[in-house]
C-alpha cells in the first residue's frame, strides 16, 4: 500500500511550534486526524478493488 497523497502529506508535514520550543498540541491532533482520513480513504479504495 503506497499512496502518493499520504507520501506527499508526510513529506510536507510541518507542525506549529509554541513559544518555548514545544509543539502546538491542537495542531498536532489536527494533523493526526488528517493523516487518519488519508489512510482511511486508501483502505476504502483497496477494499473496493478487492470486491470487484
């Protein structure tokens, strides 16, 4: 399973930083949710191909 969309997303992934060098937790969760959505779409496509 290799999705160009997932690969591009991960290659361009950048997190917002906080004032004292950490990461913005809300931004991290949004990016994780987006990644989950991309993987779910990939899984759905694979399942649809297998059903044919």
